[in-house]
């Protein structure tokens, strides 16, 4: 399957999780082996050769980072929602398009100076990715880049990511 066909499987769900929000559901893309492979390969192609690890944001970012990590021979750092980790290196609260959230970094999984790329499904307001970048930098990692499947340009997420290389497979 080619990348455009794979991206065409993303479904828009109006008024979820609340009225006025158009949720982008990547479930059909993940469920299709050819589409998942096309997206994995495309995301892997966005990474610089110097990247040493991938940070995947819970939960869809886990799937993407694991697949790309496998394809590129890279380890995966799992950025978690609060209360899921026995040892926490850091915690950041941030604003979402429709509320607030928190992410945490597991202790002992990132080395100072390690070059890490952040992977997630959707770049909306940029809050999740900015918080992830802060977590990584707070422990001494170097955030190399950000790669996402879908960027919602109207929400101006790139504005929250100044001085970051951002790769989006699709911008809408």
C-alpha cells in the first residue's frame, strides 16, 4: 500500500471527546498491515542517522515508536500518563486542545547527551510534544526531531515547538 492510501484510512470522528472537537482516529490505519507498514517506513525515513533512541507518547505513540524502533534498530522510551511508573525521572503538566494532561518519564532510561527523536500520532496544539521534549531535556537528552503521522495545522502546534525539526506525514 502506498503512503497516501494508508493516510486515507484515518477517520474523522466529530464531537469526540467533547462537542466541537474533530478526533482523528488512526485505528483503521493501525489495523491494516499494509497501511501500518507504509506509515512505519515513512516515519523511519524521517529520522536522522544520529538518532539513538525514540520517545513514544502514550498510547498510540508507543505503537509507532516500537514499530519504527524495530525497523531502525533503536530503543524506545515510553512517555507515560501519571501513576503508571514505579520510578519517575520527571513530570510535566501541559494544556491540550480540550483540557489539560500530564506526562512522565521513566527513571534510568535516557543517558545525558543521548539523541532522541519524539514520535506521536497527531500534532495538534503541540503541548504533548513540548512536554515530552522538556522531560527529555531535563535529564540531559538532546531532542533531535519530532515525527508525527498527522499535523492539524489550524491548531498551530509547531508554534509550541520552536527550534525543533518537525516532520509530518500529512498536514491538514
